[in-house]
């Protein structure tokens, strides 16, 4: 079980719109960051477009977040 798995339980949809990633992630991610990653083909898999809205499947977004997360030793944070 990953550290971001609990986010899925708190989200009411199976997709997260790009402009809602900050709300979904608790401010860890920003929509511009996601747009940049997508343009470099480094974003989450499975994204969809409806009109001008880009959205990510919740499971894929969580998996992507976990793949990019590194634990930080408390002694390193100062």
C-alpha cells in the first residue's frame, strides 16, 4: 500500500481534472507542473481530454505520484 492510496478514498470521482490536481494532492502538485510533464511525455498514463479539459484516472495519477516520491530523512530537512 502506497503513501498516496488514501487520496483515492477522499475523491468522489474516478478522474482528476488537471486544474484540480492541487486540491487532490493537498498542494503537492500544480496544474502547470502536470501540463509541463505531459508535454514532455513524462506525465501519468491514461490521461483523457474532453473539450479543453485534461483529466487523469485516479489510480494512474496515484501510481505516478508514488513512482516519483522519495523518502526524506528527517535529519536532512532543516
